[in-house]
């Protein structure tokens, strides 16, 4: 099972965010072996406006595969749901895998938190032995970046306790960090997708750096093979051709 993990498109209806997102959609459309599902881990719109979600839906509507959405700190719940991208906090099954999609946003805030009621729902959704992905926007651990760590997800010990109760959790998948990143959380892989809109500058590149707007957009591709996850990353450097030799 092949999962495209796309994050932080920050559609603002300007040409830049639309063109970068189009590059991702074109890449996915050009794959001779299409992905089975596209997971979008938040900050889909830059300002959470209804017209931004309309454009987002047009862009991704070209793909004939299931699309799974969850909101980030730049999204606005009411417009996100009104655009048909909700409901919030729900489980979807695609093939042999289950995706638990959680809202880690706090209205008006950049950092994240998952409500107790959503965690109680997650605990029951993960019952059984179906391979499951726990998905939300805000990484629940410090990642060694002075700015980004201030706006991570907090209260993560409650989430960790839930995940540790369910050995069928394959991985935790998030966005928000705008750079491809792999670590662990609650004993499972935590994989953060690259940002489509921009790329985080790392402390060893520039201690005062914030975001690089010139680096190409990227995505993660998760291949679930016999219950084991193989994650690869691709950046959209330009037009790609998949023909042989
Ligand atoms: Fe973002
Ligand atoms: Fe974010």
C-alpha cells in the first residue's frame, strides 16, 4: 500500500503556492503506479479562507484516489469543515490500513494540543489489530529547533500513553515542521512530511534562519509492506519523466 503524504500547502490563492502545489499534483498524476491514498497533514490554506479551500479542492480534485485531510494552525475549522474536508477527529480505512485523523490545532494559536475527548476517541478507534497510522499536524516532540519547538504540540504524555496501549500503531505522521524529518515517539516512528510551501532552515545551516522559500516543494511516500513501513522522500525539482532509459 502506497501513501503520499503531503503537508503545508499554505494555499493563499497567490500564484506561488498554487504553482508549487500543482507540481505535487502533477508528480502524483504522472506516477505509472498511482498511490493508493493521499494524506494531507494540515496548513492546507494559509489564512483559512473559504476561497483558499475552494482552490485547494480544485487542485487536489484532479486525483482519483481517496484524500484524507486534517487541519493545522493556519486552517480555520469552520471553513475547513464547510469545504467538505472534515469532519475533525475521525478514522478512515483504506485497504488494510486505518488512518486516525486528529485535530491538534488551537483556534488563534500556533502551537498544538489534542483535547482529552479526542484522545479518548483515539483510544477506542485504535482497538483491534488493524495496522493504524495516527495523524495530526503538530509534532508532539521537541526537534531541536529554537523557533519551531516553541509551537510544537504540548500535553503529549497523554497521547503517548494512548499509543503505547495499541501495538497495531505503525507510525505517527505529521506536518508543521516544513522539512522532512524522522524520529520516534511512543516507541514508533514519527515521520514529518516536507513542506510544500517552504522549507525550514536548520540551526546548523543558519542559527537565525527561519524559512527557505526557494527550496523545491517535497512530499513523503510511505510504502506499507507486510505491516512494515518504508518511507521515502521526493522533492519536486521540475518536470519528471518516468520512462525507461
Ligand atoms: Fe505550515
Ligand atoms: Fe503549522
